[in-house]
C-alpha cells in the first residue's frame, strides 16, 4: 500500500481467506463478539402512508448511510410493537444486508430513531467491550469479506446468508483500542477519497453541461456568429439564423412505429433479426441488440425492419429514458416504446440526432399527462425542427463530432481516475482491517 508499512510480526490466522494477521491480533467468530444477531424472519407487514420506517437492503445507501428519507416503506405502530419484540435496532448497531444483489453491505445506525429492517437485512449488536462498531462495519464491508460471503452463497438461486452463517464468520480482532485507531484512520482517509471522487464527478457533470450547451448552440444558432437572426416564434428556441427553415418533424421525416412479437410463442424469438428496446436507446450508435426475433416474429407483429442510419427515439420508460435518441448502424426492428425516424430529403440524420439531443427537455415536457408522461408518434411528429441548408448541416455535424469527441475523451479519463480511487479505497479498507498495513502512527488532524 505504498507509504503504509506492515506490522513487525505476523502469524498464520488459521483461516485460509484471511491469511496472516499481526501477531498480537486474535481470530474469533463474529457471534462471539455480539450480544445478538437477529432479524424478523420472512414476515412483510402491510405498508402504510404514515408510520414507522421499515428498511430493506436497498435502503443501505452507497454513501455509507441508511436511507430514512425517500421512498421507504412504513408500517403501522401495532406491527412495529409486535415485531420489535424480536429485535429493534438502536444506535451503534450494524445493519447487514444478507440477501440478493445487495449482499454484504454493512451500515451503522447513527441516529436515535424507531425503525425495523426486513428479512433482507439482519441487525448485528456488538459487545462494546470487545468490538468497535465502526471497525467491524469496515471489516464486514470490505471486499475480502464480501468475496467470502458471495462464495458461501454460490449455487443458491437468490444469494442468502443465514444468521448461523453470519454468526460463524471468522473475524480478525485487534485489541479494542487499536480497533478504534483503525476505524478513526479509515473514517479520515475514506472521507478524503470520497471528497476527491465527488469533485471528479462534479467535473463530469460540468462537462456534460458544456456538451449539451455546445450542441444546443450549434444546432439552434449555427456556427457563424455574424449571420442575421430572426425570432423563431418558439420560446425554447429563441432567435435562429434568418435564412434557416423551420417545420414539423413529420413533414421532413418518415416516422415508423415498432412492436413486440408474442412472448409466449418461442417460434418468434431467438432468431437472427436484431430487436431494440428503449433501454438500448442511449445516445450511442447501435451495432447489436440484447434480443433477436425470427422472420415469423417480424411478420406476426406490428414491428418493422428498418435500414441502418435510422434514428430511434425512446417514447417512454423510467428515469431519463423517455426522449433519448440513438442511430442504428444495423438493419433492425424495435419495440412499440420506440419510434423510428428517417429523413426524407435535405436533412442530415446526424444533424437531426444532435438537434433532438438539444430538444430533450422540451420533448420530455411534451409528454402525455400520465404516470410516465409517455410520448407518442403524433406528439413527436409535431415537434418543430430547424433546417439549415445541407452544407451547413454537414459543417455543424463535423464540428460537433470533433468537439463532443474531445469532451468524451476528457470524461473517459476522469472516469478512469474515479475507478482507480474506488479501487484504492477498497484495498485500503481491506488491508487496514486485516492487518496488512499498520496505521496506528498515521497522523490524523
């Protein structure tokens, strides 16, 4: 670990996956360090609008905290009273996720609040004279322990660590004061790393904003700042170059709807015709798809086979999906949640692609007043688009290809740096809690 030194003397821990530990450390089963490890079994009480928070594994947030704020289930007071007789979490308890995709997350209860956890988690209450909660939170959350937890659940449909398995987990145990020192060191160092990651993520957001602004200016104002301008008559567009045309999308393009073959008919699926879903429409050229249909599937449904260089738009979907665009690089069909858009003449497909990126927010605001604000072919067809002469479109596309590529390269370097920081954070925690490095003398402000 670079500047950090190891301990003077080591011994074999007797646990293969832990390896050697400092000579003065001990090995113990987690259960011997706890007052109790418990859960509420499989019972899932009915959710209510106002009540006691009932956390599940998804509420163990990636920032190291527990979610008590957004979209959490709440249960009635009478259910809380009945279930809390088994175990009710309190400050300094560890909430440990023991099932499914979130397996292995450990979070400390840092607030005095009444709540319970579902079967997907268990509550670990340590004996304070033997075990520091922060140290063991880092231990349980370390990559080494996570790998062992995954290994123990291999072959199970849904990964699930039982309470007995958790209780038997071998742990490396420094003296209690040393646990506190290691925990203090990791709190300090991981905050430094997390702050640096946050700054780099903020830089990516600024680059995304710069990219969006660059695209919007080029496709709405053009590249020549000296040209006369005119009012477009559309609020979100503002002024546009005087000689540019404006019209509805459906006047300049053919708009094609998609469809889905019957899922219950195996003859329609796993063929050789690429078939696109909305999740794959994500500002990236599409060269392959997750699913393929047969000729029979194509002919039996309302989906259409379109040529390469067709633009696809996602009409509905969760999160940021609705309104996103991509360009097909292969002949493919697509589902009913996508639209195919093919320019008829005098419209460069890549200029239209950039233009629709600039119109993303307006397009989303155009959606129907339903739960997902879905779009439709009719609504998309009425979107106003700008049509510079073809040569200007090509110049704008060439300019944006170059500039967005430069920004994407900058983002890629920053993302690579973030991944390296995350890897360093992971290895630092693992090496500190297993005694591979000695951090007792590291100065902490």
